[in-house]
C-alpha cells in the first residue's frame, strides 16, 4: 500500500498482508516520533495497530473484536469502527502485542571428533502453533575446519545446505529432518523460527545425530554402490527409521520420570506411588515436588523423631511438636546443694538415679523409687510419644485427621502415641512446656501481698507462678500446682 504521511511524500509500505478498506492514522506520533497507523486485516477481520518508520511497518497490537469493518474514525481519544448495516463500535486492543515474524540463531560448532563425518539428521521437540505459517527452518554447514562459519557472510554462503522445515509426523512425536550431503568434522546449524506475528512455534530441545547410520547397513552392498541410488534408498528407508524416533526419545528421557523437579506435573502422583509418598490433593505443585525430593532423606531417618516431625509439619502445619515420655517428668529439686548437677534441672545434666535420704533408705528397702525422677530416664516410659498440636491445627478437623493418619503410618513399631490438642491459656504446671502447651504473660505476675494491702482476689490460678508440694511428681516442690507460698503453705 502507498501512504502519504503528514508533511511527506507518498511512499510504498509493504504490510505483507491483505488489508480491509478501513484505515486511520493515530492522533499523535509515538514517543520516538514514528507514525501510528490503524488498518483492517483481511485474514483475521481485525484492526491492527502498526508503527511506521523509515518505510517499514511493525505490527503492535490486535483489536479484540473481529468484524467486516468498512471505515475507522476518531471521536476524542476513542477509535470507532463502522461495520455492516452502519453499526458503529468502539475498538479495544489486546494488551499482548505481536511476536517477531522471523528470527535466526546459529548453533555450533558441533564437534564429531572424526574428519569427514557424515551428519545424519536432527530431531527436536517442536510445539507448532495452530497456523501453517509458523515453523522452524533448518540449515547445516559442515566442514573439517572449525572456523568454517563466517558470520559476516550471512545467508549468501553457498556452503549452507538449503533450508528445509522440521516436520512433525504426528502429534506428540518429535519433529525430524534428515540431512542430504553434510560431511565434515564440524557442523553449524542455523535455525529460523518464523510465524505470522500472532502465532509462534516453541522449540524445547534439539538433537543432532551422527554419523549417518541408516538402514542401508542391513541391505546387500549392491544397494550402496551408486552414490545417487544410495542417497535415494537411504531417504526411502528413513521413513521406516522415523518410526523408531519416538521410541528412542522415550528411552533417552526415561530418567526424567524419576526426577521430582524435572517431571511433568501429570506424573507427580505416579512417582509418589512408586516412592510410597503421600501427597495431599490440595498441595500446590512446588510443595508436592519438594515432598518427593525429600523422600530419600526421610527414608534414611525413618523411625526417628526428626523424620516424624517433618512429616507431621508438612501434612499438618507449623508448630507441631513431639515430646518423648521420659522427658515429661518433673526434674526440679530444691535442696542443700546448688541448682545444677548437684540437684536436677531439665536439660542441665542426667537426672540422678538415686537420692539418699528421700523415699528410700540403704539397707532397708529395694533401690526402686519409680515413678520418682530417680528412675532411669532412658528406661522409664520408654516407647511413649506425645504429639502436641498448636491451636491453629487442633481447630481444623481435616488437619487433625491428616496428623492422625501420618502418625499411624510412620510412628515406630510398638510405640504408644497420644495426640494432644493444645488449647490457648494452658497454665505453666508440672507438665507445662514453654512453646508447646504453655505460654508466659497470660496472667498477672506473682507477688506476696505487702503490709496493709488486701490479699489477692480470685482463685489460686490468678497468680502467674506458684510453689507447691506434690510428691507424686517426684520433687518436693513443683511449679504451678497446689496452694500459694506465704498464704496457706510454708516451706
């Protein structure tokens, strides 16, 4: 088409597409000073926004609605189109623009390691667009010289084999293209991806095969004596070779079926069945892949507290804690010795097996003070696990069911497991664990009433810390149980 831009002479601009009569210039030029042009596109029946500069046209956007538009006109900043029966419609344009019509890339040099190598073919995973104009053209330049390719020559170098299109014989199968007479140790491939601007091919991988190893090797030598006849025979036999392309591709990519981060999403459940990994249906894809990748780490530690806690947190949520039963007992003593290893504090050292002058006497009783803390912590209540669920998990019946199922599947054989739902406001007591089933700051701090002050009001639980006597726990004094020191008890 020929256009006369404002203040300029007529010039011919090739849009490379048949157009409709509808045409309009932009209200103003773009930021770089190029003219904007709106033209009806006959194949798609849409209005296309073009950028015109130096006699070349570049498509920018498509109109969202198709129609047999006869004319275009501006009203303010809105472009209107005239359709059949004098219908007028405001045009809107898609946010996505155009793909480039064509772009080439050179791959190489590919080194076969043998002079005079006869290159066989290329196979590729090509997702072609639903349009006959989109595809991938392939050219090959082969020579025994590594520096044979000169990028300054461009497409005029006669050593390039003429371009031909990658062909997909059937949906779901790799595309392939056989080379005709490519010989040399080194090879360069020039790929030209081309489309119509609206559709583009997608090339995921490409493989160059050498040396030529056609089915001619299975025929008598007489079929390979004549060079022309040999080429024709090899090309005919390549039709049968192509049947095996899909099979060989599946074999070479078989390992991807066992790589969680490379596996096709549709095979995640398949791999989970093979690895005996439980995936929840509401998990997003990244979390499912991470669970599969952790499978071998978990199996190497199966039956341990670390592995069980990770599984419970993955399926239930954060905050789930496992406490072994021998760590539940009170181990806090006040005596003549300093606090520490002379007495017993949780986590400071191993609890004493026997404390003289308390509970038993040498020569008068058997050395067995269970269930007091003198019992062996590695033996007493061995095989018992308490699983504490934070309030956010305990309030969700589905998460509790998941935790229960994982516990039944993964708990060590013979272990006695209890699931404890932690409710907010549990007080610090003989079985209270900070961060598990108890929290500080819920109640007012403890203090003794001063002179002339009234006694504290409310129940004994209004104090934040209490000292009491409870021989059933194992210590003379424990925190959080019994009467208040200084009010109705004494040391």
